C-alpha cells in the first residue's frame, strides 16, 4: 500500500536534480573560491536628471548642510515687509495728492467767487438808470414821430411807410452804460415782389416789382424791374434832411422847453442807415439810426432752410410762429459797390434782415415761459451777452483799427448759437454767471479762431468772411488772455 505524504511535512529537496543543473553565473561552483564582483562603470543611461540632482542636493543641504532651513520663510517676511512699506508710501502719496486736489478746489472756488463778484460789479456799473432811459426814449420817440409825419404828408414815394420797428440793443433790453444809441426800421410794404439771390451766400438779393401800381417803381433801374437800393436810400436821406431842417426853423415860444439840436451825419460807405446826432441839455449825446427797409409778406427765401434751429430751445411751435412773420430787406451791400452780377450792381442789392425775430427771441428767451418773469427763475443769458459786448468794446478801444469790422452783432449771434446748444434754463442759472460767461467766451474764441460764424438765419452766410484771419486770431488771443487772467480789463475799468 502506497503511503501518502503529509501536507504538513516540508518537501525535501531533490539533491540529485540540483547537482545536475549548471551553476548560476557569477557564482563559484562547489569547491571553488568565490570571485570578486567587478564594479560597474556608470553609463549615460544611469545618469540622474538635473532637476532630481538639484532637489537631492537641496535636501542634503537642509538636512546636514551649513544653511538654515528657515531661510525661505525669512525671505517671504522681508518681501511682505517691503510690500507693506510700498503700500504705505502709496497711501501717503494718495493722501498728499488728495490734499493738493482739495487745495486746488478751494483756490478755484475762491477764484470763481472773486470772478463772480467782479462780473456782478461790472454789470451794476453798466446798468442804465430808469430816469435817464425814460428821458432819452421820449426825445427819440418825438423825433421819429416827426420824421414819419413828414414822410406821410410831404412825400410821394414814402407816404406808405409803416409803423416803425424798434430794433437793436435798446429795444431788446441789452443796452449797456448809457441810453445813447437807438436803431429804428421804417418799413415800406412790397406786396408783389420778385427776389433773386445775389451771389451764393443767400444774404443779399436783387428785388424786382411785379405788375401793378406802386410808387416805388420810380426807383426801378432803367430797362429792368430791379429796385435800386442806392437811389432809394439817397432819396430817403434827402427827405430826412428836409424834416430836420424844418424842425430847426420852428420858433421856440417862451417857457417852452428848447427842442433838441439834431444833426444829420455824413453817409458812411455801405451803411443802410441815416444817422442822426441829438444833443439836449441834461442828456448825453444820442445817436439814432433810421433804416429804410422793404417789408415782404411771403415765404422766407430758400436759403433760410436749416437756419433758426430753436426747436430744442424754444420749441417747434415757436419756430413756426416766427416763420409766419414777414421778412425785411435793407439797402446794404458787401464789398465793392460797382461789381455787377446778373446785370445788378452790388450797391443796388438788399440784405435780408430778421431783427424783428431776434427781438422776439431775446424778449422770450427761456426754454420755460416763466424764465426771468415774476415768480420764475432768473437766467444769465442776457447778462453774459452784456458782459461780452462790454469786453469787446474795451478791447476795440485798445486797437480800433484791427478790430473795426467786428461788432456787437457777432457777439449776439454767438449767444443765439450757444442757446441752441445749451438749451435748458438750468444751463444758464443766474448763480452760474461766471461759468456761463466763460463758456460763451470760449464759443466766441472758437468762431474767431476758425474765422467762421454762421448767420443764425442763413446757414450759408459766414458773418466773419470779410474779417481778416489776422484780426480774428488776434482778438481770440486777447479774449483768451482776459479769461485766463480773471478779466483784469474789468478791474482797470472798475477803478
């Protein structure tokens, strides 16, 4: 019977099988001396990567090296301290900058306050006394009534003259200093007229009378229906002279106030007005410009399209009401009077006038109807214009020759454009007089620098086209200097 090996008994090695197997390499056989193990030279495959070597060296240095294991922490602390110091420096710089800004604001506020005081003082000095205004107006109104009566009763060609139109600064409440200048238009109605533009800017026109009876046909050019502005103005001038001569011949009764001394001033080239000087006791010398004009009740000329941009300021309804009004033509030309265009001499053309619309705008100048009225907020639009006119007057006194062609109408047109740009009454609050005046000056400087100031009613007409670039640049520079220095010219005048 075959015996079974116990599972717990260890297996005995088969010595005979092991003896027959070859000896493993590198190991001596039985009875032989063991050989020394040869040292293997490291090859390229056995080299360690540089990063590994670096980490190993760093580790070794930290474990048993000379450097302290706390060095990275100290470096971080130094960096944090440096950063905190930089932040502290920046905070100090910001604080210093803020302090300087606050100082500048205080200085600007102080400067603006002083400027405001100066402008208010100047305006008070320019204000006209009501007593003087009333006396001057009475003298002027009497003289105008005498002239109109003479035209209606003693002339054939001007007997249809209409009620006078008061225009200009006095009637717009924009007069400054003295009530010494008055402008009055005397309209002659022209119901059937044919007007044609003279040249390309749309401001000047030749006027022809259509069929029908009209005493003004006496002034038509020979072989043409065109009314001669120069001849008509000359006849009008002669009639005004006759009226003045008659007034001087009137005998003054005892206890009756002596009438004013009236003198007709010599005609100026291209001037549409007959200018009268009036002298009377207890009054400053008065100047009255009487302007003959044609009144045309028809659609405004096509060149006015794109002008009168008051929709955002006064509203579209106001603009339509203005456009329903007649327009006027005054006997004025530009340049050489002998220049001929389409058979018409320059001195015989007429210039468009919308002074009646300007007057209406200046009287109702607010975006709200209550502006500058009792119970309403006051704006500084008119005050800004008065100051600009005064500044222009003072600068012209310093150099009359250079700035001769620049006048108060350029200032008024600048204001009208500014009002269409800054349309709200809040943009012109009375408390912001200094700021608003500086803004208006910057506008005027811009127009002068560009040598371009668009006619408020006729976009193609540049009001500065006949002013030299040198004059425009020079005046812009002087105005800028006054603005930046706080208006020393007003201070000098104040003294």
